[in-house]
């Protein structure tokens, strides 16, 4: 197994550990979860970078990498649902897009057809990761200074605004993905 694939597997492991710490829902566990999320996000960058730079792109990596991404992002969002931080309908839309597009990509790979993630897909991923970081900081702040007047503003305005943006970008990138790859998808 090559280094990029090992980093991808590490991301999956870090994802589950991160989710476990989120669900403990105390200040120290959330700080640890934030650090783990940051490390897992870095593995996403480095596995792709190393695979391209060293020409280590593999079939296993093509399958495992998007699955690892979904485990990390969707897992963290589901943990946030469990704590009542984000709305479930928003995460359901994100999950629906992710599962449909990932399923199409994997099916295409099986048929020897590569369906490319375009710039909106990259922007979607970045917005999800940055959004999760902001949500972490808001939750950690609320645990640090729970009586602050800013806390309701964070939970009632900032987090819903961030999630709304993420949902819009996620859904739009899914529609765009279908449009750009429509000819290849028709061959399925």
C-alpha cells in the first residue's frame, strides 16, 4: 500500500476518533476534535498532492479517497446534529448530494469512465471544511464563555448562515456536476 492510500486510511481513522470526541460535548473534547479534524483535513490535501507528485495514483486511492472525505465531513455534520448545533434537513441535503455523486463516480470508474470533479466540487469541499472549522470555533467559544451575549448570535445567526451557504454550494455543485458530465452519465 502506497503512502497516499495510508494517509487516506489515517483520515478514516481520525474521522471516527474526531466524531467520538465531538459527541463527548465538553470543552476539552471539542478542542481535541477540532485538532483531529484539522489533521484529517490535512491528510486529504497531502494524499492527493503526494499521489500526483510521485505518480502514485491508484485504483484503490480513486475509490477510497472520496469515501474517506464523506466519512469525515458527513460524520462531523451528523455529530453536530446529535448535539443540536445544525439542522438535520441541511445535513440530509448534503448527504444526498455526496452519496449520489460519489456513487456515480464509483460506477463510472467501474465502467472505465472518469467523471471529473470540477472547480465547484473543489469549492464545495473547501466551504464544507472551512464551515466546520467556524462551527467548531463557535461551539468552543460557547463552552468557554457560555454566558456571553454573543453565544445566541452564533447559534441563531452565524451557524445557520454558514450551513445555508454550504447547502447552496453543495447542491449547486451537484447540479453542475450532472450538467458537465451529462454525456458520460448517459452512457451508463
